[in-house]
C-alpha cells in the first residue's frame, strides 16, 4: 500500500534521522578506510621489530565483543564531552571496525610484487609515493570491500547510538524504527514500511558497490 510509505516519508523525523545516519555512516567509512589502509600498509610493506605482535594485537580486536565495552566506553565519552554528538558515535565505530579492516587489507598489500616497488623507487618515487600511486589503486577491490562493510555496519548500528545520542534530533534510522514502533504499536503496516525504508539506502549502497 503505497500510501503507507508516503505517510512515513512525510514525517519530518524520518528525513532528519536519515541525514544523521548518512553523516555518521559516511564519517565512519572514511575514518575506517583511511586509518585502516595506513596501518595495513605499514604492517604489510615495512620491516620492523614487533611487527607481528602489533598485527596480532589488531587481530585480537576481532575477538572483543563491542557490547562488553559499552559501559567503560560511555563513561569515557561522557568525560570527553562527546555524548550527544556525531563524534561520540563515529570514533568508537571506527575503532571497532579497524581490526577487520586491517585483517582484510594487509594480505592485499602484501600481495603486491616487490618488483613494482623497486621499479617505482628507480623511477624516483618515495615510499609514500608508491603508497599513493601504486598500492592504493591496486588495492581498490579490498578498499571497496572494507568500505561497504564499515558503511553497512555503521548504518545498522543500534546499541552505541542508543546510549550516546539522547537528543532525539540526533537519532539515526535504527533508533527511529524503535521510536516509531513504540509510538505506533498498532500500526503494523507503518512499522514495516518504516523498517523497509530504513533498510533501503544500505541495501542500495551494498548492491551498487
């Protein structure tokens, strides 16, 4: 029933929540990809002491459930005056996404032949130039992969925004779904329409990417 979707879209809160979700998800994705590829490049192409220990430290992050850190994380964000702000959601999400990002990107960067780096050095580029001009373009599939994972995970995040964003004007779409379903308990069609619309942007982004 198309009128149900129209009724949901005509609500001012839906578009505000969609904008909040977009800003947080895009900010998280950019942070994850930028920091993740820098860390992965160093762990893949540089030789230094404790490199494997540092990589193991990143991989251990995969075993750490985000829910276990919610209370100390909230206290830290409160002390830093980051509650009720986009940064209070973006920064922790970037931190929690970095382990899987580094684990995915490091093998891609390690697979780039050393001869390419030697040839680039002979042509006069620096190691940073090799990173920008050779490593990043060759790692584009992996960058797209981690970007999609970060965006969809951030878009669907519920617990962290619920605890950090007490201001209704900053709520994201997952919180909007909860608020709408609580407010219109008997309106099953409206709840399902709201949920479908909230899923659509992440689904389109995932499909196109």
